[in-house]
C-alpha cells in the first residue's frame, strides 16, 4: 500500500484594515511552489485561518509518496 508524507506551508495574508504588511509576492510564492513540485511535493489543499473575522494566513498542505523498501533488502 502506498504511503505518503505531508508538509504544511503558511503564507501570511495582508489585513488591509490593521496591518502594514506588504502585499503577497506572487512570483516568490510561485517559485516556491515550483521548487516543491520539483522535489516531489504535490499541493493537495489550501485553506485560510481566521482571527476576529479576518483571514490571517493561508495554509497549503502538500503530500508526496514515501518510497517503500522491499523486506528482502532489510537486515
């Protein structure tokens, strides 16, 4: 049976009313997503975390297969 490992990636979001954070750098995020894809991670889902009715950050969840070794190769 195929097994997977998982990784989360948090992206802070700008809260226009209260935050002075800069806008998201979409090119940097895209570069990071492409890098993760090249090393075998697949984006499975995303959601936002909220506080006081405002989105604080996006959570991206990735998975990739774990290579299983044959029991014949184990000591």
